[in-house]
């Protein structure tokens, strides 16, 4: 395992930990308020965070090429940002 791989894995672990914490807090806020915008915020952030996990797992454990792993992560990120944009307009 080279140093670039270690940096990528470390960055993804930090993304998962802090992304998961933010998703948890956004979901708690939604549960308290019932706000559609907060529900969409939690879902969008969850997809962005899940994309990091899915792309890394695909590449590291499922022997998918690096390019395909990045494609998986990018698709989750794109969809997550679409939902995040929606959360800004939801009432």
C-alpha cells in the first residue's frame, strides 16, 4: 500500500465520521421539527457521505477499478447535491 492510498483512505474515514455525525444531527433536527427541508438536508448529506463509502468499498474490497470507484462516488455525490439544492427550496 503506497502513501497516496493511505492518504485517500484516511480522508475517506474522516469524511465518513464527520459526514455521519452531521447526518445524524440533521436527522435529529428533522425529528424535532418535522421540517421537510431538514429531512432533505439529512438525505442529501447522507448520499454524499454514503458515496464516499460506496466508492471506497467498490475499489478496495470488490476489486473495481479506481476509475469505476470514482464514478460510483461521483454519482452519489451528484445526487446528494441535487437533494441538498432541493432542501434549500423546500418549506
